[in-house]
C-alpha cells in the first residue's frame, strides 16, 4: 500500500536525512530525495515546497532525536555532582553519533545561507543542554546566575573538547549506532571533569 499523508511525510524526512548527511546540502537534489523515498516529485513538493524547507525540517527531526536521548541531569544519578558529570558525559557521547556530528557540520556549512536553521541547530544541541544543566545547578546547589552559567560553560566545554573540534575536521572516528547511555563511563573520560566540578562546587556553594 502506498504511503500517504503524515506517513509519507515522515518517510520522506527519514530518507532526506540520510541523503543530506551522505552528500551535503549542495549535492542533494529533490529528484534524488524523491527517488530514495520512492515517491513522485509532485508528492515531495506537496509536503516540502523547496529544498531549503526540506532541509530545515530534517534539521528539526535530528534535533528531536538528540533531545529525546539527552534527558535531564537528575535522570542520571541521585548524587547531584555525579548527575551533572554524567549529563555532560552523555552530551559528549551523543556528539560521537555520526548523524549528530554530521548535522553540526551541515549547520556550519549553511550558516550564512540559512542562519535561522543553523542558529536553531546550535540552540537545540548546545543551548538546550546548557539551559538544562543551569536549571539543575540552580536547583541543587543554589548558585547565583553568573556562577551557575560559568560552571555550566566550563563543564560542557571540558566534556567535549578537544575531541569535538577534531571530529568536526574528520580527525576522529564516529559511531554509526546511537551511543548506549549505560556505557558513558567507558566511552568518555570523566575523571578530570568530575574533579574540576567537585572543586568548583566546594569553592562556591555557600561561599
């Protein structure tokens, strides 16, 4: 039975995501997307009137996949410091997933032409993780706004660098499968992050 309506739209998005990530924006054509989705160009354009609109929709879908697997810090551990550490570790771990890292590259490549899509991508990956960590730190440690923001900045940066920059330039191996949350402690080097968080919190909580 032929796909119709929302089912067809979701199928197109899934196939378009694969094409964009394989070929990049410039080499992706609506003809190829229609072919991969096994639908007509007329049906494709009925759901997505331009390649730009399709690209933005694909970015949105990848954002949803990322967000659904990140959760919030309190879901990772009962101890608040360890919860923050594991949340940052999960953030770094998710960036090793090929679709996420390649989407970051696409967002950077199209930042001048589609600034809203690129900005939304940054907000979905980095901005939302930062906001969730800040909210958690404020609730559990009663840090003031400036201190809370500084700690969140340092924690997330420490978790992903320098690996993330190297990965953007193709110098690190990526994962084809979704990283398993249960392997955070073996996938990510958490000891330095844990030590720095503990010191920072000791120096600022109640200070």
